[in-house]
């Protein structure tokens, strides 16, 4: 049975029984506590000046001790931990990833909850939940789309190797909406390595979307040849045949209203929203600015990759001969 602290009601009963002259063992038996618990309570909270045990005063002292007995945050104790966490927050790493990567190689640990507390307590200059944490507590409203079904190119016709993330080059793609008249961001993420490519486009026309996909793969710093691309059924992808021809790949379409079938892309788009919140004018985002964000994301450790970044995961696989 786990130990629990005395309640105010128990302390009131203890005071009453003690005033009646009951022995410590008798009081313990009545309260269902060990004699040592009762003895310790009386010694700790007995007023020598008044020669009396007061239940209310004892409980107030207990609450005060509990408030001040919590362990000090390691961020306030160890400078090297603080500096590491601060540096990674500036790179927009999540507290959970920061804690995991630190704890792998160090005996003194840090929990992600301690990092969150540090942020909320303003321990890091210029770092706030709103400015550096991906989830800001605001609901995410998805854009309504016009859907077109492509039964001949269904996701259910993909090879099993794609479903199993068994090779590099199988991508999931989508668009991110800026605002009315502010363009779009076209994204594609490799299912195996989670490596992200992207490009901006001025509108949602088939011509603009197709050109953006070509640019996304051409400008990628890591050349993972696309073999397949899985999209949703948005009407902006109706020109998929030209993309297949230009990039020499096969395109498949997920079921309508089934975002989990493209989970990697949905997740990374949420992260991109941190850097490019709703209302961003993608027509004004330069290639240099976009590449800087992609570099941060592609060098960010991932839990699903055993804390390797997409780039590190790919090169490690190459070194081990596991690129197929």
C-alpha cells in the first residue's frame, strides 16, 4: 500500500485523541496509521511554547513544506544543460526532442516538462510558447477543398513496398494555403526518411501547381529521386499526368477525407504552419527564405527515426547500404 500524507480530518482526530490522553499506538490503531507516522507528526508540529498540538496549524505547516520541497529544475542548476536547451529552442526543436537528444549522451537528465516550465517561467530570453513552440493552443482550421476522384490511381493500387516505407523515393504531397490572393506552398515528404521538399506558387492553377512540384524536387539539396507521389483528391492535382511524365514517377490518390493515409505529409504541414502561419503571402517568400526553413526541418531530429534527422538518416542508410 502506498504512503499518503495525513489529511486535515485525520489531524483534527489526532488532536482530539491526543487531548484525551490516548497513547500513540492507540491513536495509530484508530486512524489506521503506523505508530511512527503519529509520533513523527506530533514531534514535528507540537508547539513547545504552547505545549499543545493544533491540527490546523500543523496542516498549514505541512502545506507550506510541500510547496517548497519540490526538486529544483536542472535548467537552474546546470549551465551546460541550460545552454544546450536554449540553443536548440532557438533552432525550433521541440522540448521533447531536446530532452531525448540530451539524455542519450548524459548521465544528468532533463525532462521535456522541465523545459516547458522553463519557457513558461521566462527562463530563456526571447523564447516564448507563442514564438518558438509549434502548437500554440489555437485550433487549426483546414481549408475546404473541391475533390475529384481518380479511381484508376487509387492509393490501394500502390505496391506494398510503398505502404511499408521500404525504400526511399516514395513521397506524399499537398498544398498549404496562404490567404486570399497570397499564393500557396507545394510540399512533398519522403515516406521513409521524412525528407521534405517544397516550392511556392502564385495560385492554385494546374500549371502553377505542376511547376511548383518540378521546382521542389529540382531545388532540393538532397537528391532522393521520386518514384511515387501520393496526393489527396483536390482539383488542383487534376494535371497529375504531366507531373508523372515530367518527373518520371507514378502518382496515387488517397481516399477522400482520409488524411491519415498521408500522415507524414499532414504532420509536416503542421510544422510548416509554425514558420508560415495562416495569412502568409507565399508570393513574397523567396527561395532563400524557404530553403532556410527546409534546412531547419530536415536537420531536426525525429522520434520516428530514433532521433536522427531526415538528412542524417538518409546518409546513415547510404553508408550501411540500406538505400533501397
